[in-house]
C-alpha cells in the first residue's frame, strides 16, 4: 500500500519502521528532517511539505497534540487539499472537540477520516505490539484493517463516528491517572507504618489487583526509569483532555480535578520531565 506518514516522534518512527518492514511504500514528513534519517536509509521517501504525502492511499498522522494537528491539517488547509480517494488515519491522541472537527472537515472535503489512537510505549510501536482503538466509516476502517494488523497486536472497532475512538483513549488514560494517584497514596500510607511498598505491591498484584497496569506503574514508582518515554507533563495533558471532554459531555469528573492539581504541584517541583508514574513519588515525598 502507498502510505504517507506525518509526525516522526518516538512513537511515529517505530510505527513507520513497522510499515516499511511489512513492504509498504512510505513517504514521510516531519517538522525537522533529522528523525527521518533512519527511515530514509531503509527506503522511505522524504516529503518536503505535508501536502506531498497526500499522493497516497492512506496518510497516517502521529502528531504531538491538538496544536500540532491544528497547524498541520487545519491552518495550512491540508484537509481541503485531500483527494476523495484518500483516507486520513489519525493515530495520535487528540481532544474530543478536535476529533469531531477533523471528521466534519474531512466529510466536507469529500475524503475519509478514521481516528485510531494507540495504547503502548515506543518499544511496543517498534515491535508491532500496540493496542489500537479505531472508529470511522465502515469502508475506511476496512481499508485500514491491514495496517492495524501490522502495527498492533489487537484492534478494536468502537463505532462509525471517529470521535468515539478519541473518547475511549481519553477515558482509558484517565483511568491510568487514577491508578498512579491511588498507588502513590497507598504506598505513602503503608510506608508510614513501616510496610515496604514493594511488599504491598506484590500483595495486591498477586491477589485481586493482578493487572498489568498496577504491576507496571507500581514498579515505575518503586524503581523510576532513568530514560522516561512518557513524561509527567504529558500525563497532565491527558488529564486535561479528560476534563475538557467531561465539560463537553456534561459529565462531572471530580477526581480528575484533584489529580490535575497534583500534576501541577509535581511539575512545579521539578517532576515535569520525569516518568508519569513519578507522580506517585511526589505524593510519597509530600507525606
């Protein structure tokens, strides 16, 4: 398949590499050309401007946030330049309102739009082990199916309206934020009574909370990674996406407001570029 790829951060590079390994023809664009070097050496074609990626069957975008999507796809008029035969596959995390806006703009332009945000870290992207939540028109989802199978271990069809995938990603990341917050509080509580957090984590993950998220984030609190791939400041972005979606849907999220304040306090004390799980360390430190 002929694929364009926009956005070559840590996740994007791994995903683009997987597509090359699967034999797809790839043209890539990134704001700075440096991250594309390894992909170009493997056969990808460099696009000088984002619109040069549109001469493909599918264009995947993996941009950092709403502001980047706004600049690349909306302010530049890229959506309006999309041909009717093109499918824009947006695999990044964006707000509920941005997801709705992009879908409406693509409908008006006559092109297809699919939202398919991913769960996983850069190593999962490189290994094709992402979990993918997708939504959009049925024919466009079918067209993207082989790409999902290359990039992920499993993909979920959550509806025909693209923003449905965005709200699932937002809600799921909100749940992760609550896990980190609750683990930090619980570790502080048992630690004050001389019970090692390591032992507490082993107990809860060996019994009723035997789940990967508790194991992974618990370990990351106890033994923080030296090279974080998802910093706490991006965790704040995800909590704020949940609060914005809640306001749009008229759903109260009282714990999200509290967790946002915890993130802001941790960032103010130098935790912004540390691993997201170190919100738990900030909580323990305060105790």
